[in-house]
């Protein structure tokens, strides 16, 4: 298999800071008045270090960080600011005038440094910003910072996929949806890993023939950083365990009863936390990066021996397509694992039209039109004459006249004219949505929207909440419905429908709406200032306020928020 190795000294540029404005404000406020700081915890790679760096940007502070190599050395984390021979009381005294002390990777602090941080908090001698990951053995002196109520604790959650996708775009430009989805799956919320992956595949990104988006197919590049993240599987030197890992890499998920599979090796790997057994018995890797890395690391002969034959792939694809179709028929499009189809498309192999069409339909109903179009395009690449894939592509891009389906009358509901669907067959939650809209019942629309979201129909849920905004009599309920509609709409890959038109702009002041509309039309800040007889700084301030309310990073997101929209078929 082809591998890639980069110069490990090549710097990886940082991500732009985004989607943590509320948390940043909270951390900054922890450094004001008589407050003494804050502890930030969360999964590895969720942005704790960057958040603290932004909080103290432009100000003076003492920085310290724990490392695995120095845990046995007293005061190693503070060696750059303390004399060689120092006692704990003396260290507390020396740092009392430091103002702000930022401590990263606090779970790796040596005992003396951890005690110093604790004593600084006890005596209030310095303001402390401390970062520690979840799931790691952390010194008791650090955990007592929040369990002993010395400092408040902020538990960070991983960024939502839609926000992480914006970071990918900022780092690499527009990516095709299947490439972006692949990177998001491999990174699994770890922004540091995701950044390393993007850095590794950057030279491999190729422009698509019909768009400005770039894509990546083929094996994961085995750079030094990627190998380090995959060390839990690459480092297994037990022949039986490594053979089991490689078999799993080429056949995930596997049943424990597969002929020749070493059950003792499986038990050892499960104890190590490398694999897990699902509720239905299927064996999978605990991290989605591990299988692709093992496949990339295998030699050609080993890969040829372990790879399933074409018949096995065909049967597995049929099983995945059938499972997706059953979900759709059961009005449930919540995400489900599809490892075989994902593997096939990322390796650049031909995707059968029947399978691609089901994937496209599933994605479209989830409110992911760009992903739906990408899957339909994969099917048409393998078979340009596939009618079902062509129909799905037209639906995803809003160009076609879809054949009559259950959800065609539901389009009338989505367009705000439920009367046109009267007497036509709608079932379940779709019927409840139509009834609530016909009665202008805000709470019932909220309930229908929530059920649609639970079933994975994110776009339909956003539209139902948007419709509820207009009929709620309680202003608080209307605000809640608007907030939910905007949040769900952001997850829908810029889907453009009448129900969502102008929804976000309703959160802006009249002047902000005016300026956003001009910015979305392509005018620069200077041109807007000249047209409205304002200063350029005033225009910039209004745009910044609008970005904050709209959840936009910059003006590239404004056209989808400000333009009048056309109907999009269901």
C-alpha cells in the first residue's frame, strides 16, 4: 500500500477561533473583579488550549504545562519561572504577583507543580486558568480545584459537526461533502487530530470536474503525526493480536464467531480498549481512525490476502442498502453506521447505482442536499444511465419533478399550504405536522418539530419550528421556536426553502438587516458605507453584531441567510 511521510518539522497552521464566543466570554469574566479564575475540562482536542489562549491574548501571564516526561521532576512545569532549588511556600510567594497563571495539560503535572497550583487557588494569590482533559488520571490537587469549590469548572463539549466543517473549509477551502464527512468521522471531534489529518491530505486534494470543491480518495497518509494517533493499534507486537486487528481492519464489523478469529486475542484487545463489541455482537474499533490506518500500513500481499472478495462486498452493500431503506420506510433517518459503503467510496472504487441512490435519498431526507448530490454523482459515475440516481441528483439540487411519493403532499405542508394536502395520505408525524399547521397551533407545531428532529428529519424539523414562530402567541415560545429553527437549519448544508427564508434575519435590527443584505449582494464595507452615508467602522461594527446573532463566521455565509429562496423538493 502507498504511504506518505512528511517533514515532521513542517508547522501546522492554527484553526481560526470560532463557535466558542459564549465560553470565551465566561472565561474572560472569570478573570475580572474578585473572581479567581476557572478550570476548563473536556475531551481531548475539543479546544481547551485554544480557548485559554484566546482569553489571555494581548495580556501578560505566566504559562505552564505538564508533560509525560517531567512528571517525576519537582516543579518541572514552572521551571522556567522558578529558581532551581525552591520550596512550596517560596514558590507560592514568587508567583503571588504573577497576575494570571495559565496551566495546560494539568493532568500531566508533577506533584509539586500540582500542589503549587492548588495553593495559589487556596490563598487567592493569582488568577488561574487551568485546562485538563476528561478521562485521564489527574492529580488530586487539581481535581480538588473544582470538587473543593475553589474554582468554577467549565465542561467543554466537542464542537458540532457543522461548526467543525467550517473549520475544514477555513483550512482547506471548499471540500466535497464526502471528503468533509470522511475527515469528520476520522477526527471524531478531536480538533488536533483533524488538523493533522487535513495537513496530511492537503497535497492529495484534487478539484472536482464540475465544481470548485476539492476531494480526497484513497488511503490515509501515514505521516508521523497520524501514526502517533494510531499507536494503540500500530504498536501491538503480539502476532495473534496484530493478525486479529488486521482482519478487523479489512472486514469491520466482524462477528466474534467468524472462522479462524482468535477469541483470546479479541478479549485482550477489548481489555486494552482498542475494540468494542456492539449490542448485536459486531466487533468494531473504538476509534474510526484505526481501521483505515491499519489498511494503509498493510503491504500489498497482506492486503490482498485479507481483503474480502467482490461477492462479499456486494452482499455487504446490499445489506446496508436494505437497512437504510427500512429506516426510510419506518420514517426514521437517524444516522447509522455504513462502514462498507464509506470504505468503498473513500477508496475510489465504483459505487453501484442502487446503493448510491439509497444513500442519496437517506441524506436528502436528513436535510443534507450536498451529501445527497455527492452520493448520486458517485452512482452516475459508475453508471451514467442510472435513472434513480439521476432523479435523486435532480431532487437534491432542486431541479427535478419528483415522482409522486408519500412526501409529495407533504411538500404542501412545508410550503405553508396544508389545505392542499387535505384528503391525501399523510401518516404519523407528517400528518401531525399538517394538522398543527392547519390549526395554527404553535405548541403542536413545536411537538411535531421535536419529533421530526428525533427521527432525523432535521430540515423538516427546522421548517416546522420556523412555522411555529409565526403562530405562537407567547413571545417567549416564539423566541424558543426561532432559536431551535436557526440551530437546526445550520445543520442542513445551506438547504434553501421558503419556510426558512428570512428566519435568521428576523433576529437583527433594521440597520443590521439593511447592511447584511448589501453585504450578501457582494458590496464591500466601503461601498456600503458610501451608500448608507455611514463610517466604515460603523458598518464593520454592525456586521460583527450580525455575525454574532446569525452564528456566521464571515460574509461567505450571508447569501444563504439573506436571499429570497425557492422551494426545495422533499
